[in-house]
């Protein structure tokens, strides 16, 4: 089967309502990303591995527990293309509380690019914007593109090794006004950490753009491509 989008859905934290009949148009969106992900029909990894659903998130607003009741961290579902809509001036902002994480990939779930994509989202504050890996035996290989990470006390993105591959792809992202842009735990239990970081912009970071933390105690391996940043 050729890859295809199986459906489009909509969230708007200001005008939406979290009821089952909503979500199918911009005129009747859901209110929170967390609710929307529970309502969207699942993609079957055995028969539809190359296909995806698309969830458009309205911009010009903040998504957080105190604004629209958003539940953080957001936990992506299998093969969901999560995109801030290009119909707004300002991309949607996920505002993270002190010590928190904005989005965390589920260790119990495998994610494959390009169907598992995050695009045109802003992650502000917290300890980390996104966390990938976390000692999982499932492969985490999402595509993260045109996103902004700012004011994270630890890292915009944390990649943590496990028993499988953590090989995310980063394209045209901005990391600013935090400690570290992308932090990589270089001690995977037995898998690989192979991120691809291309055409990203790092500025005003207290520590470094890309930081590798390694004591060479893991059984896996690390290989990082950084190009045109």
C-alpha cells in the first residue's frame, strides 16, 4: 500500500469543545490535544504502518492546564501528524510548568517518520520541551520540523537511550534562551542513538547547542549527524 493520510482533525483551545461529535472541521474543533488523541481512530501498525492521521492545532494562543485545560505532558499516539495550523500568525504555544515536560514519547509505543511528525509548534518553559527514548524497547524515530524550543531549564529536547533505536530527525527547528538545545544520553542499554540534526538554529543557550552525556557504560552505540546548522 502507498502512504496516505487517513483523516484530518482539528483542535482549538479557545473555541473548541471536548465532545465526541466535534473535531472534524475547523468550525467544530476539540478543545484539548489530549482529548483529541483519544478520539482519533487508531492506525493499525500491522496493516497501515505507512499511513497516518493529521491533527491540526490552532495557533495565536497558548495550550496549558491553566488556559484550555491541556494535560501535560502530551503523549503522541502512533502515526499521528501533529501540526500547528498555517492559517494563524503565531504558532500554537505549549506552555510548560516548572519542572515539567511538554511532550513525551511513550516508551510502550513505536513511532516512525514521516507519519509520526511534529510541525509548527512552540514549546515554552519547563524542564524540557520534548523527551524521546527513555529506556524503551520500541523504536522512536519521529520527525520534528519547524518547531521552536525556548526557556527550558534543562534542554529543549532530551534523547534517552534504550534497548532499541532512538533516531529522530530534526529539520529547521529553533532552540533559544535555555540551557541546552538537544541533550543526548550516550549510554543506550543495547540500542542505537542516531539523531539527524539539519538546518537548525541554536542561540542564547547557557550551555551548548547539542550536548552528549556519556560514561561509555552502555552496550549500545551513538552516531549523530549535524549539518547546516
